[in-house]
C-alpha cells in the first residue's frame, strides 16, 4: 500500500530537483501537478480495491473449536492465530 507521507515527500523532492537543476519553471510546476493527480488517483484505486476484497467462505464442522474475528466476523480453525481477512487476532469461540 502507498504511504501518504513518503509519496508527498518524493513529489516535493522531485519538484525542487526540477526547479533548481533544470530551471524549467513551467515544466516543474506542470510535472508537480500531474504527479499529484496521478498519486491521488492511485490511492483512490487502492482504497476501492481493498473495500471490495472478498471474504473467505466458512463451513463449520460439529465438534470442532473455531476462532472468530471480533472485527469482521470471519471464522477459522483453532490452529490459526490471526484473521486471514483483516489480519487482527482471533478470539476463541466454540
């Protein structure tokens, strides 16, 4: 996933690099605006993909102990310690 702080820093660094090394003022501002637009669109696309992430289907078997995630209600067998859907630890449920 993209880290917002690092992406913004790299865009600003690239802007000053173009500004002082090449002294093309118009191109530097143009590239900065294009970079910001592309960066914002990529972060929106990544957020949309994570929102539509498919949950795993679960079939319970009688007599077994399962763990259920308190955050997304995903269930798994006893041997797993973290939710495969959201990555948070399980709580023990029968």
